[in-house]
C-alpha cells in the first residue's frame, strides 16, 4: 500500500493474542481514493484471542514508546486507547465480547480525539428532523427520490451538529435556500453573521446522505464556520460508495484549509460538544474478520453506516443508525450489550426499507424519527417494518416523518415537539451539486 507509515515498525506491535495474516485498508480521511490508495489511508491489524490484561499492557507500551496525548476509554463493550508520535497516530480498541483487538495506524490528517471535546453550553439542545421532498409514490424519477435524510441538532451553545444531508434531487435552489434560512433561524444567527457548525457527521458514503452539505457549502461558502467533520468512510478499494463522495470530499477539504477539524471515527470513541456526548458504537472496521483481514465482508454498503449514540445535557438520548441493515445488526447484537443500546429516541434505519428485529427491542426507544414520508412509511413493503418499530414505542403515535420539519426538545423526561414547519421545495429543478442548471426531463 502507498501509506508511508509502516504499522509494523512505527506503531508498537500488540503483544498478546493471535495476529491476523495481513492488513485492512480502513480508508483515508478526505483524500480521493477512487483510483488508487492514498498517503492518508488508515491501516488496521487484527489480533484475535486477546485478554483484557493484554490490552492494559499495550497502553503502557504506548506510553513507554513516547506516544503523547494518550486518550483512554472504557465501557461495557470496548476498551480503547489513542495517541500520537512522530507524525503517526494509533487508535486501538478491544471488543470484549470477542476478545479481538483492532490496531489502527493513521496519519495526522485525522484530528486526534483529545483535540475535539470542548466546553459546556448554557442553553437547551433541540433536535430537528428537517423536511425533504420524497417521491409521492415512494419511487424514483428524474426529479424525485424515495430516500435521503437530514437532521440538525442545536447544541447548548447554539452552534449546530448536522447529520447527513439528503439527495441531489432534494436540493433544488428553492430547497437549499430554505435550508440556509432555517439553519440561520434555528441557531439564532442574524443575517450577515456566520452560522457555526460545531460538527457535520456523515453516516456513510451514499449520495442521498451528502447532497445538502455540498450544495450549502458551495452555494453559501461565506455563510458558515465549519469547526469539525466526523466520518469514517471505507477505502474505495474494499467498499466503493457513490460518486457524490468525490465532490463531498473536495468540498470538505476546502473547509479543512479554513481550519476545520476532521475526525475519522472509530468504535469505542467518545467526544463531547457543548455538553452533548457522542459515543461511537459501530464502524465498518468492526465487520472485518481475522480469518480474511483485507476484505470488507458485508454484502450491503449500507452496513458501512457508522452508528452514533447522542446523549444530551438533560440526559435524553438519540440513537443515530443511518442506513444500518441486518448484517450489522447480527454483529452488534453480540458485541454491544443492551445497556449501551438503550435510548429514548431512535432514528429508524434505512428509510424503513429493512427490518431490525433484534436491534430495535435492544434500543427500546419511546419515540422514533423516520427519514421518509408518511406515504413511504405506509407502503405495503414498508408497513410491516414500521409496525415493528411501533411495537417497541411507548405509543405508536410517537413517530414522526420527514416530509415535515419537526423540532424537538427533551423536557421533563419527554421528547416534546417544539414546533412544526412545512417543507420548503419540491421536485428537483435541474440544478446539479455544483449549482449548474440542466434541463429537467
């Protein structure tokens, strides 16, 4: 591989367990890897049959080797450590249920987790399921689609944490102008002042989860301060995402040059922004098997979705699943105990296109947000999957759809609707992600 860092020499080897034969290319941070590997690519080595004592010893080995800013985290599912030395970074975590250690070598292109947690705001967080236009028959056309999701969290300091961003077909000029107006009003920023985005989190590299970011940052580049980007996309050499990924990376690199931090998320990582806590429960790296360590084994690219649990200052929690599908479910139901899954609110996975019969009961949410339209959630194909979620909720009515903008707040142990707004924008107008107009068929 073209990675200049040799994990066998720069990073101290893990002592204990059985090392897998070979490495996994865990992907770059923001570099374009669609044609070749890149110097940013993270390299992962797996060690099977390890003991907890082995991991504790490895932390001491890193410290003795001169690794700085050591960050250590422990929960019911994982033990994790990170640090950096001489331009190299290491992130290692042990999955307690399997005894496997994943040792990841990456460059300083990824911002260390020790550099990102900051402050505690004085306000109250609000969560918004932002309305997108969905095909009225839950299908696809040249101007409509049946997928896409976009969420916005107002943190306690009134900065924003954004999640994904819908499809190109949901980003007409009218729709994008509406997004800007809403984000400005939502964060309380006056016209002419910049909207601060503390973090933009991308669950996975499918086009219906990135377009709003590309359109907003390219159409209104001076309207935003982007403090951080949070993602973990696999290498194109092991699992290729949609073509929009290239333009997303180009866009984000421009903001990295403006000092935006870019964090490659790993399982077991936790960070806090303005008092809101985020815990990473799954990335594509978990799926890789010691028996075949260079291969991403899952059939469905949706299973590269990073799973992130968010806990607000009030204690209310939201489980962000992205497009998680059954292959991920089968793995994480064994590796992550129910106590970590338990959440007040769940983002229904993959637009309600697939079952998660084991995971939804483990999450045991009282409320749910569905990134699809009311019609889309009630089609003959999706209706039984929606009912599966409703069976877990405190009340089947505690479910909201994304064809209307809904703002929520945790108050007195409840997930309360603060306000509802009509969708802005309809069928696509032929404007591409670079803002160029094309005829509408």
